[in-house]
C-alpha cells in the first residue's frame, strides 16, 4: 500500500520505558476513511502506541508516519501543525474543568483561528448538536455524567474537522446506553467528516460490530489482525480467549504460584 | 563492618544527585515558562484571570494575619520601647518591621500555604486527568496557556499582597499602640513618616516580595507539573510545595537582607 492510501504507517516500532520493552517491533497501517481498532489487554501497550502516533513520546526504534510525515523527526512547530489535523478523545474526556461545555468545545477554535465570536458560536453549537448536547452548553464539566463528558470531549476533538481521530479507551466505565451512543457516534462522525479513526479499546463486542479492521496487541507485538469477521472465526487461542472472554486459556486464570497443596501446608512437595 | 558506612554514603550520594537533578529540571521548567510567556503577556486577560484567583485565594488570610501581626507588634514594641521612654518611636518600629521583613516574609509564607498549594493541586490534577495532554494534542502548549499565566499572576500578586499586609499591619499597630495603650498619635505617624525611607525601606521590601513571588510560584507550579499523576502523587506534591517554598523564602530572606544591608542601604 502507498502512503497516500494509508494515513498512518507504523514500521518496526519499538518503545522502551526504564529499560522495559513495552512495544517490540510493531508494523501496522491505518487506511484512510476506516475505523480501526487496536485491541489488547490492559498494560499491553496500546495506549503507548496511540501516544507514539500523536508524537507525545518518541520511539526507541522504528518510525511512525502520519499523513506522510515522520512524527518522531518533526520539531515542535511542525508537530503542533500536524496535531491540528488530529483529534484525540482521552479515556475520561479530559475536559477543562474550569471551562463550561461551550467553552471547552470553543477552546481549539479560539486558540487556532481568528474567527469572529458569532462564527465560533455557530461552529460550537453545530459540533455540540452532532453529539446531541446542544442543550447542555452552559453546564460545567462537573455537572455532566461520564457519558456526556465523553461526548463533549468528542465534540471538542472534532472542532477543527481533523483528518485523524484517536480514541483512548472510549468505552471505559460507561453504562450500556452511553456505550452504544459513543460507539455509534464514532462510526457516524468518522463517515460524516470523511475522517479516519483509531480506537484503542479492550471492549471486544462493541468493537466487532463497529470497526472495519482490528489489530490485536499482546506483549508489545501485533498478535493478530483482520476484519471483524476474520477475527470472529479465528482459531488463534489467544484471540479466541479474548473474543469469547474465557477465563482460562493461553492467558492463565491463576497468577503463577507455588503448588496449592504446599501453600495449604498439606504437603512438602509441589 | 564496612557495609553501614558504604550504604550511608550511597544514600547521601543518591540524595545529592537527585537534588541536583531536580534543580536542573526545575530550572529548565522556569526557562520554558519564561519562553512561553509571550501568550500570557499578549493575551493579558489570561493572566488577569489568574491574578483574580490567586489574589482572592489569599486576600482574607493576608488581611487577618496582617491585622494580628500589627497588634502583636504594637504590644511588643510598646513593651520594649517604654523601658527607654521612647514609645513615640512605636510607629516607626511597627512600620519598619513590617515593610522590611514581616510584610514580605509572612506574606510569602501564607501565600505558599494558600495560593501555592492551590496552584500545585490545580496543575497536578490537570495533569492527572490528562487535561495537559489533551491540550498538547490540541496543538496548544500548556507551558504558555496554563503555566505562564499562573506564574505571572503569582509574580504580580505577591508584592500587592505584601503591601496590603504591611498597610493593614500598620493600622493594627496603630490600634493597639495609640487607641488602646495611648501612645501619642502625632508622634506615632510623624516618626513613621520621618523614619521610613521610600528607597531603602519600601523599595527593598517590594524587591523582596517580588523575589519571593517568583520563587514560591515557580516551586508551586513545578511541583504540580512534575507530580506523579495520581491522587497520592498530587497530595505529596502539595506538601512539598509548602515545605520547599517556605525554606526557600526564609533562606533567601537572609541572603537578600545581607545584600541590602551590605550595600549600605540600611
């Protein structure tokens, strides 16, 4: 595939923190216009991968190209220019707690454009309407529920009509209705804006019927990949355990321990 | 036998390296704050908003403390001065104590406890809830949008608060000395007017409070920005703000006073 077809291209990407290898030779490509999930267990390095794509941390080896630009080689100004074409939704929304819902969504517009107040107002209301929260514009972040905060953050992330939207665990801690709403919004906004979305998540069922393609990350490597149908049919033991939420499998239920009998003082041997 | 001293030396070395390391990081942080100050000064409304917050946080405690420190100065000053039959100098004593020392120093200590901890907690929580990361991902530099306006707000507020503290303290001393004890009112004010020098006393006091404002705000913001992004980390950072900035203020006060006296001013 060419750079033009893929908005993100990751090659041989490794990242170590405190000499601990978190990502170990990741290769992946995110085609334009698609919604791609990066899945894995907690602590598998998926959020790290997202931060590397956003240029918040630098890789130990390998490269990340976004829209043809090598993220790790950009200086601060070029990186900030690139980020204006990215939107990111953080795990719990990361709304600015001292600003109202309206001002949160207006923030990127005020910082990056010289638009007159009337136009900022129109744009903010448009974005808030897209997430169904036009009526909540005067509330403060402390007055909205977790699901609503996530939607406000989504409106803020798309304020500048980004080409690439990144979601860090967008479903964590949501009730089933909010979860379905966010899931639908990710798909609808992606298609309406003609954007590309990367969703980092461990919510299998929600992702399988919303995304176009899935990468499984485990122990810092891409363990499996494919369309939702391919993933459902897969026979890879790890993916099977993950998709079907089985207690025991390649990933054991028991944390490594000495023999049960011995721990209970019933035997000297394991 | 040799184990204990070696361990002790290792710990001392580690502490020294860690301290120098942190000082270096804090200096780089201050550099980045100054470099990012363009926005805070150009869009001065951002800074004014923070001055309002920082000032409001501290105003009541400053006024109340200033009043009581003035009361005590009136009592203690009169008690000592009347032994030498020079209670007319009470006004001068109260004013000089406040303007030169107590105004800047006590204000800085209270400012660290009230506004400094609030700044550390606010920035630390912004970090813990990924608000700073979110800002970076929106291509907005948190150093210029969050840190620099707060820094300048602290630098502006400190001298103002110290001035308020001193002014209120003078009236506190007046109340106890003149109204309650009965020192001659004319002498109280006249001695003060004659004895307090605008440059040697007032300006040096202002200079101190500006330096303390820089140091306390710098430490508070750095601790918040550097906090481990958890509830526990933020609470520890808040404690460190109070301890570090109080020590820094008292140590710097000695150094500054030595310089100011040494330069022939006083």
